[in-house]
C-alpha cells in the first residue's frame, strides 16, 4: 500500500523564490497568485455549504455580526491583526503576504454568492471536504512560493521555525484558538467546522509532502 506524502516542515519547491521575498520570477508569481485565489475559493465553498465555517471564517462571521461589515472585510481585518503576532517571532512579510491579504478577501467576496448551496447534507459534507482539499493545495502552492506567507500561515511557519513544533499540530492550535474566539462572538459552528479543524493540518502536511516531491 502506497503511503501518502507527508511533511512536518515547509518543503523547498522548484517554483519557490530563493533568498528574496519580492521576486519577479514568473513561476513563483503564478504559484502564489493561484494559491491565494484557491484559498479564497476553499473558504467560499465552506460558506456556501452552510454546515459550519472554517475557524477563520467563524471568527470573521462573529466580527461581522458585531461590526456590521461583510465577511470579506472582517477577513481582511483579521489578517492585519494576526500579522501583529509575527513581531515576536521575527517573521518578515513579503509580496506573497500582501497578495494573500488582498486576494483571499476578494475571492471570498466574489465567489460566495455565485456558488450554489448543496441541496442535501451529503452534498454539503462533500463540498466541505472539497474545500479542505482546496485549502491544502492552495497552502502548498503559495506558502512554498517563499514570497512571504499569509498572516495565519506565517504565524504557523514562524512557530514551526522558532520552536520546531510539527506543522500539523501548530495549525491545529491556531485553528482551535480562532474557532473558540469566533464561537464566543456568535460565528457559525457545525460539522463542517469540526471536519476542517481536525483535517486541515494533516491535509496541508500531505500537500506539503507532495509539493516537496514534485520534480
């Protein structure tokens, strides 16, 4: 039986930038742009499935309810806030960080309405699983581009680098913290939330392994 690829750290890829987080290399720019758009697509799949959001969107919903802004805007505010946690980790932003903050919020705003909600629970669960897979692939593309990760993923990789904690466990802790805060603020929690909290860290680790093994 063939084992799935798995990586506890961020791998080196052929499309990744080397030494500079503001490169103009076409393959790197394509990977980081596609990855961030796919990340927003995965979030939109969760929102439309309507059986519980990703922890980040649960928090965004809670903030949206209290501030009266859209989920896309509250996602943007969260991204800026999380970046402040980079300071003690000495995590530096890059071009990919700016692309993430803008493009993920735009993708959520653009794709949430056109995507039709599934008519039955089986379809909703399937859409949630598709969202988890999409986020895993997206993370493997844009984080390994080495142009600076998005706010949450930068916190994940910063903690991994500083304390040598496994990627999957760090991601689980971050998602769990955001989930608790979002739930307290009134964000939607359901089976989809449970699935992504349990599976997204492992999915990202598997996609990292596949990216690192790519020729």
